[in-house]
C-alpha cells in the first residue's frame, strides 16, 4: 500500500481526487492517512475512520496482531464528537477513551500505534504527549513499544522526524518543517514526547506542559491509576482549546477514587455498571466518550483457539490456563483477580480484608447526596489532635433523618480540618475547644448531639467538659465493645427472640465496632454524602476475624502502612456512634424514634376503636 503511485497528478480513490501534499507524494498510504484525517465515512465514499486507521496500521506494521481486543480499541480510538462554534463557525473535534484491562491485554501497543498514526498523518500540526508514572516505567511499557514501532516505520522510509533518545522525544527537523510549510517554524509542539506524571514528578510535569499547544493534540495516559491527578486535570483542561483533541486514559482498575477510576466513571454513575458490561459512556472535562474494558476470564482472544486444542494464537495475551489457576487460588471475588484478570474495579474484600470497597460505596449509593423527608438532625463527630503538630483535628458535621425512600440514614454534610488561628498564642487545647464550640453553634448542633474521641482523655476532655462543651459524648476507641444494637437485618442473635446482636457480640473491641459498623449501614443503603477523601480512608482500613469476632487494624499500624492517620474516618465513626446512642440508629431497621411514632399511632387507633365500641 505504501508503494508510490506513478502519475503525480490528482489520483482518484474513494470517489474523490487526492492531490500531492507539500513535501510528500501521492501514495496509497498517503491517501489512507488523509482519509483517516478526514474521517471519511462510507456515505462519503470512504471506509469509515476506524477502517482507514486499520489499513494504515497494517500497511506500516504488517505483523500487527488484529485480535478482537485490538479491533475494539481501534474502533474506540476513532470515535469522536464534532462541535461547532456558533459565532466563528470553527469546528472542534473531541474524542475520549478510557481503557480498563488487566495485565498483558496489549493496551500499550495499541496506544503507541494510535499516537504514531496521528503524528505521521500531520506531524507539523500534531503534538502527541505520552504520559506514564515515570520514564523508567514507560520505557518498560508504552514508550518501549512506541520506539520499536517508530524504528520499524523509519526503516521503511515512512516515518518523518527523528528520535532523540536522550530527550525522550520524536520531532521534526527544521528542514522537514520548511518543506511542509515554509511559513511555520518547528518546535517541540510538532512532536511525540514522553512525560513522567507520577506524584514525585508532578512539579516538573506541570512546568513541561506550560505553553504547549498545537492544532491537533493526542494525549495518551498509561498507568493512569498511579499518575498525579493534578497533572492529568491540568493537561486535559489546558488542551481543550485545540481544534482536535483525543484523550486516551488506560490503567488497571484499582479504585474508583483514583485518577483512572474518576476518568472511567460512567455518566450514569457506578451503580449503573457491573463486571458483565463491556463498555459504557463516560464524560471527561465535559467531553463525552467511552470506556472499554477487557475481561481475560470471559472475553479472552486466546480462548477460542485454546478451547479447540489449537494452542495459543496470541502468546502475548493472557493464557486461559493462567486465568483458571488464578481464579482457583485467589478466588473469583478476590480484588487482585479482578484487577489483573477481570479488568474491573474490585467489588469485594477477600484479599486485603478492607472494611468496605469503593465499588460497594458507589453501588449502595453512599456517594450520593441525601434527599430528606422532613428535617434531619444535625450531629457531629470529632477526632481531636491532642498535641500541636500531631494528626489532623477533624470535625465532621453529619445529619441523621429519614430519606424520601423511607429509610433512616446517616449523611456527611461536611468535614472540617481545624488548625490554629494565625498568630494565636493561646494554649492549643483551649483554642481548639473554643473552635469546636464556635463551629457547633454556627451549625446549630447542641452539645448533647456531639461526640468526641476521648481515647486519650486527660486535660482536653476535662477542659471541654468544664468550660464550654458540657453534655458532649465521650467516645473512646479503647476498651470493650458496647451494648448498643448493631444490625437488625444481618446479625440476629437467635431466630427465637429475633433480637439484634449488640456490639460486644460481634466485635473484639470498641475500635472495631466504631469503624466496622459503617459497613452494615452501607449494605442497608443508609449511608449518604461520603466524600472521596473519606471514602479513600474507609477503603484502606483492614480487618480480620479472631475467634468469630471482628478486629480492625490499629490506627498505629494503618498509619505506618499508608503513611497517614485515618482521622477523617475516625471522626465520622464517632458521629455514627452518636446517631446510634442518641437516636437509636440501627442498620436494617427502623429507628427508635420511628418506632415510638408508630407505637403512638397504634395506641391512638386502639383507643379510638375502644371508644367507638364502648359508645355502641
């Protein structure tokens, strides 16, 4: 296809005439590249953008493996929206693709091909930015694939520009730029460049992105789950002015709260999808696109040939035997199995035994804002820092009440991290107690509806009780679990009495009860307003079962493991305990207050009936 067409006049193909470009001859490949750029549809005489793209890839890299996953990715890459500015008539082309797959699903090679084809089509007006966590990681994955494919194209005399390995960039020379357009100078904007965007490289990445622009921008993000969210957001929003913008974000599903999870979030929310769905609509920076996932268990390109005894057709893709062994040894609900083989966000906690998983938070509506039926009660949970410069001092404003669904729920209104006021010389503990008092008055939360972690006790507690906060609830993470009911739906003591189990029946200690009980409320869809920061802490805390009772990871051990204290979660847990203690909140059951109202109504009805019978 790359063979030159002898007659260098206009060449007719796909129902139109193709003319030589400045600096290039009319070849079959050049026609395919131009048809790809024009998104030539069958109605216009072409083959459709994805078919032209496939022709280009097959012409430059004849050994490229077109298995069904590669076909799906090619189709997704070539989907785009066209918007027109009503004032100028300028058209803007936008395409967004999220890729979710396990290890060895071939994403890197396909993304490298997409970047190269776009740049080969119009190198002067195209900038491709390939992003990964670090340059070392990228050179083992996507950049390695891109460099190999570029050199193959260069060996055929097809690839423009030159590779500068020391700078991790492929760019046009000044001479090539002048041939294409003598009036336009060549810069790094006419290139394919590698950018490291892990958290440790984010400052340098943001500097390199400043001022980068071109007519066409292709942003390829690999290992998105481990990239800096600030860098990714800055890149996406900063490039929205380009006439053509294509964004591909790929990764192994880990958390719906990391950059990959947020990029791939369904337009209709996480409750609208599950592991049986191969794709769904997404919206990134206001641009609609598609997320496509690759499931090694149910849709493995190797499965057909392997099942027929023909061996592995694609040895570089997951092997069915490996998938089967992993499923058996890890368990089909294991998070590691989901990430590496199912290509979906883990719904369970069988591997790391975290109290809740992020996908469960989404599916049970905990991330949604509550819609109340009536006026909910304002309560607060407070996790103090007892020393200046210690852990975060968190005040969580929560609401407890009945939703329009009829369920009684706990919702997070806002979490405040309290710090010393600038220039304050007051005793730290006195000042923080004053801030608690001021904030609670501002939010109309009475002392009796506030709980404070009193694990450290001592001066802080005595000052608060004596000075400003009389009647608040001391909630200690130390000691034995409580006598409060936990869950009416999931934890019955026995079928005869039907009495719900209390904290000490289920939990090894009070800390375990305070934190783990949130899971029962979640499963009964009685948690709302959980923020992404709070959700992250909730999904990090581990637990185990010891002599049939649940025990959670200590705060000290968790801090060592994740690098920070779970102060947001602890503050929330204290507030949840207040709702249970003061208002009788219980997972899977009506609240005491609701029961009182029902009993009162029933009593009135019985009394009225007795009165009527007596009169009769």
